C-alpha cells in the first residue's frame, strides 16, 4: 500500500493535493516499480515516479513560488519543435 503521509513529508510541494489523488497515482506506480530492478532504491524511484505524474497532472509550479522554492517544475507540454531551435 502506498504511504501518502510519507510521500507528502518527502515532497511537501504536493501537500495541497488530495490524499485520494496521490494514493491512486501511488498505487498504480507501485505496481510498475519492481523491487527486483530497484532494490534498496525502490521507494525513492517510486516517489520520484509519483511526483512526476502528479506534477504533470496538477500545476505545482505555483506551489514553488508560494513556498519560496526555486521553480524547477513546468507542467507545460514539450514538443520536439519547442525543445529545439528548428523552424
């Protein structure tokens, strides 16, 4: 079972997202991240995947500003054209 409280402790920028929304994503990602592949780093990898999915779903960039953190998150969709200087 995915530990929402621990996730929110380690990733406080997701504190305002409903526990149910985090739990749904967490349970799905928990089924994907293999202990055989990740070993001792499994929980870290799991939390990173959940944070990534939630960052894409919710606009957490404004949370960085509110909490005084450096805004390294972007929920914008990147395309190959926007990622390069090609015309």
